[in-house]
C-alpha cells in the first residue's frame, strides 16, 4: 500500500492540473465521438465512441475519491448505459472483421457473412434509436464538479490525494488478480471478465502515468498487448457462438460441423497463447510510488487506442505476435 509519507516530493499544482486537463481532454473526445456516431455507425465510429466511454468511465471511477459516492455512481451508470447500447453491434462488426481470416468453405463463408450483415443492420437500427436518447449533460455536470473541486484543492492535500488515487488503482488491480485466479480455460467467459477488469485498471494507470515515473511507454504497450490477447479470445468465442446459431439454421450438418470445429480450434489456440503469458499480469501491479514526476508532457499519439505494434512485457520469454485487430 502507498502511504502519503512516500509522496513528500509531490508537487500539488502538477497533480491537480493534470487531472483537470485529463477530464477536459476525455470529455472533448467523448463529445466528438458521440457526435460522429449520431451521423454514422461504421466499425471505426462505434469503436472510437466505446473507447472514449470506457476511458471516461475509468477516470470517473478513479476520481470518485473527490466526489460524493451518490453523484459519482449516477454518472457511472449513465456512461455504462451508453456503453452497453453498442455491445451487440460492436460484436457483430468485430465478427465480420475476423471472418476474413478464417479458412472456411467459400459457400459457407459467403452465406455466414450475409447472415452477420443482416444482423448488423438490425443492430444499427437499434443503436440509432438509442443514440438519439443519449445526453452528455449529466456527465458534463459531474466533470465540471470534479474540475471545480480539483481547482480548489489545497496544495497540502496533494500527497494524500495521489496516495488515494494509487490505492484505488491498486484495488482495481487486486480485482483483476482475483479474476485471473478463477480463469477456467474451458470457459471463455472467465477470461472475458478478467479482461474487462484489466481494461479498467489499464485505463486508470494510463490516467496516472504522467505522475508515475515507473509507468513507462514500454510498460503501457505491454499492458495493451496483454489485454489484446484476451480480446482475441473473446472475439473468437463470440464468432463461434454466432457460427453455431447460423449453422443450425442454414448449413447442412457436415459443413456446419466443419465450421464450428475450425472456430473452436482457433479459440483453443488463442487460449493456450494467453495462458502461457497470463502470469505476466504481476509485472503491471500493484503500483508503487517513491516520488512524483515532472509536470505532464504531451500525450502519447496512441491515446485514442488505435492499433500499433505492441511491445512485450519486460521479460526474456518469447512473446506471441500481437493481433492485428485492436479493441
């Protein structure tokens, strides 16, 4: 656990200014992506909005230390509802992207792709209705309250504030560890739950990274690669479930079994790849602080979670090649 006495070098104006700038930057990105998604529902537009929602959600949860619990929870629920509204559509768009990489009988592949496209059109219609009801006002009010609180925060509180934020991030990491211990290789849902929790921890670490000298760009890239290995398993699992549903309705038994078997082999291969590196989780936490860095510099270019080559964790073990698709 990080004690306030470990942070005597903290410079309060740097801490609070960084947090205010973080909120403004993430709020602006969320509003821009929401506006774009009201105009189009392309895979890129949906992905970018979901990433901005997840980042803002993680930041709000991290900074809940500065707000009454009830107020923070209302904003959290608002962000979560908006995120959930795109779950099915995002899954279908990922499946369509993944489908091109799988060896399948040509006829079955064409038919399956058409099936997914029909499902996608239905989900776009649902998302279009949902996004009209979205409002950013409650989120904006909460962000404004947080900014005001941070602006008025006395310098003397900087060390204890930073220690509290690190403790919250470490509590998120502890939750990831608990879920990692419960992973069942035969049950992809256990890996998915671990991934969702890890994603929240990763975004919290990225929010604090300019203040944590030990959190290097290399470490952040390694965290991203670790998350993506689990994301590949979820993609394969969802694709396999859709393929099973499609095969029962549209394919002859032999072709349907071939399709399901190919997807299951892919899923198992991805699970084995992840499990070989699963314990590298311990390289990412818990966070420790002996001092606080200089004022934050420019943000990394990959702030919007776009694909880039992943750097492996600091280990001499070989690391599987990173997936092309990023989530």
